[in-house]
């Protein structure tokens, strides 16, 4: 009967350890996510970048059109009865037999 109680307490002990481990992990994730707030570090302002605008063109020229010619040369064929089976037979020599030694002492 004492063995059954030890098993139950062992399970309870493992459950408590599991819950404690999960709580410590969650606290660690929360701290690492919000570490800047804890130490009073403010986020740096975003650096402004210059926007480049195109210079006005003197004439009204439009860019040349892009022409893409694609030919589909991949044609799928249905193979009705043209299935080929290729068999390859490789013969390997049998391993050499070892001489049987008796387990008795040779003397």
C-alpha cells in the first residue's frame, strides 16, 4: 500500500515541477520581450530618408515596350502500352566460410 502512495506523490511532484518550469519560462520570455521598458530605454526614432524624384524630361518619350516570346516545347505524351520494365541481375559471391573452432582448450 505504501508503494501506491509513493507513485501518487511522485506524479504530483512531477506535475508541480512541470508547472513551475512553465511559469519560469513564461516569465523569462516576458522579460526578454520587454527588457527595454524595464530599464527605461526608449526606442530610437526612425531615420528619415530622402525621396528621389525623377527629373522632368524635355520630350514626351515613352519607354520601349517589352516583348516576351515564350514557346512551350514541353509536350506531354500519354504512354498507353509502352511501359518498359528493365531488370538488372547482380550476382555477388557468397561470403567465405569461417573454420569452426571448438570452444575447448587446444591442449
